C-alpha cells in the first residue's frame, strides 16, 4: 500500500482522493469539465498543473461567458476549491 501525501499541507490523501487534513481543501478529483462558480459563472477546466516557481498545484481554466479576452486563467488548487 502506497501512502500519498497532500501536495498542499502534507497530510495523508484518503481513499476518495481528498486530503484528510482538518482545514485543507485539496481534492485530486478536479478534472477536465465544466464547473459552476458559487457566484454563478460557468468555467471550463482544462486540467491541473504545477507552478514551476512555487511547486503549488494550479487549476487551468477558461470562462465560457464570452465576455472576456479569451485567455486561459489559473488559480491555486486551494483557491479554486474554496467555497
């Protein structure tokens, strides 16, 4: 059995792919697809990447609203999964 540690807080990742850390929001199940922000916006997630400078995991996504500049965006995984 391999024990996997959370890339954010170093706690153990549980069997559901989520961190077992008390205050951590890491969820390894963030994948490609459409996500609705709690404020109502709809976004398409292209995937999860790693910031070369800091090592933090980031979610790469694009707005589907059609009223932006068409550029891809990114947020840290922690920011993206906050509610």
